């Protein structure tokens, strides 16, 4: 009688312990990635009236702005089905923060070979930083389906050797 009880107790323990360890482990991973590796969901970086993008700084003057040595900011507006600016010229080694919004529907900004992959929501500002250490031509794309011309919505970053 005693033997049966302890076997049942052991099986119960074999289920209970992993079901405790799993959520505790997952929570630990969440804490490490959030506070240790700073991986997080994009938050609201700023608001902008989608009807007044053209007259709201910094989107009233789309283009590249130099902030300091090797430091740049790109102010960009997305709309069906283009980016403004569509061509961005930077010197090699540039660290660039893209400040982007949409003036109509949901678009996306994806720059292959960088960590740049953000949604562009009307009414919100997206902000993402990338570094360009190799000279060359880098195409960027809209990665959110935004209508008939979605597949044509792209641009180019030209990184020039100094
Ligand atoms: Cu814009 Cu797809």
C-alpha cells in the first residue's frame, strides 16, 4: 500500500516540477532579453498627425541630416507607393537613425543586411538605427502589403567610400 502511494507521488512530481520550471525558465529568458540584450517590441516613439505630415517637423524636410562626425539622421516619409527620400547617400562608416512615418496606410521599412525592420504606422513615428561599414548600394523595401503597387515600393542607400 505504501509502495503504490510513493510511486504515484513520484509521477505527480515528475509532472509538477517541469510545469513549474518551464514558466519560471521562460520568465527568466524574458527578463534577460528585455533588460540584458535590450530586445523589445517597438514602442510609440512619437505621434504625428497623418494629415499634416507635410507641414510637421522633421517630415516637412525629408532627407539626410548630419548630427556630428559619422552621425546622421534620415527623415523619411512613406506613402503609396514610394519613400521620400527614395535615394539616400551616406559616407562609409555612417551611423544613421531613420525617423520615419507614413502619411496614408501602413507601410514597412526593411533594409536587408542591417537590423532595420520596422512598421510605419500612420500617426506614429518609427525610429531605428543602423550602421553602414561597407561601401555599396543597399536597396530597402516596404514589407507590409499596402496595395496594388506594394511590390514597387523601394529605395536605395548608396554608401560611398571616402
Ligand atoms: Cu508600402 Cu507595401
